[in-house]
C-alpha cells in the first residue's frame, strides 16, 4: 500500500546529541513537510520541501535541519541546539499545489 | 497573526447522537479548509475538505459547513460511534501560502457507550 513511513516510532536523545528522524513516502508526492506537536496542542511547521534539493524554513526551524536528496525521503535532524526537543514529530506529503496533506504515524522523541 | 482556533477543547456525546465540532478562523483570505482526525499515538487522518466557494460539503456520515460571513467552520458527525473518539483538528490554507497549513489546537471527542 502507498503511504508515509516514519521511523523510529520512539526515540531517545542524550544531552548534546543530534538525532535523525526518518520519513519515507511512496506516494510520488513532490512536497514533504515536518511538523512538531506538543501535548494538547496543534501542529507547528518546522520545515517543508516542495521539490528535491530545495527546502524552506517553517515557523519553528531553529534547532532543526533537513535534507531532500531524494523525492521519497525527507529526514529531519534534531540538533543539540534544540533545547526542548521532547515532542511528537509528524511528517506529511502531498502533490505540489494539491491538498490535503497525508501524514505518517509520527516519531515520539524524548530526552534521557 | 492569523490563527485557527476551536471553541470547545472537549466534547462528550452519547453513542448514536450527532456531534458538532466548531472552529473559528481569522484569515478571511483563506481559500481551503480541512478537517483531520487524530487517534492516540497516530498521525492526523484526512476526513473532509471544503473550498471557500462552497458552503457545505457532505461525506460518509460527516458534513462540513463553512460560514464565511462569521469565519466559522463546523464538522458534523452523524450517528456518532465509539470509533469516532479522537482529537479533531481544523486547518486552513491562506491564499498567499499555497502549501502551508495552519492548524487549530484541536477538540477531543469522547463517545459515551
């Protein structure tokens, strides 16, 4: 089945450590997105990419980095500069100019 | 800044009753609206959408109503079932963003057996 796969489902980060969250889609979507969700809150946009080798900052990009080397992959790195990384991270994708966005099942990141 | 918000953080309904979840938006230039359902530990799932040139759209057991005059969006679920228990988010896409969804904080729907 086509869809968006996020891994791992749970991730723990030590102080000063960078961690990378994986997002893969086989929907042939051009655009991909990363959101952060805190308990009891809506989704906030971290980064998005409309095409391979191009990406833009969202509303809360500080402390995060991304790459888009392949159409189907959009990994997110949570760097040590992100002082409050504990959250539920969601990846989404859609066709350029088309909605709605389809979401993966998320990665829950916690601090050790 | 522009935002999408919800009136009720938690809604409790009896199984079989109809549910209405409300959402207010502030950007009158928004062109497109979406309702998502999110179950615990999962990503949001698309339910239904509506464009600004429509007032109403129906799906299977769900109806979305858009009132542009008062900038209000609602999701109606008919004959609510236990499987409908989840958090529901409305989201808008402003005309000048094309790709960016602005999400509300969500409403939790609890279905009593």
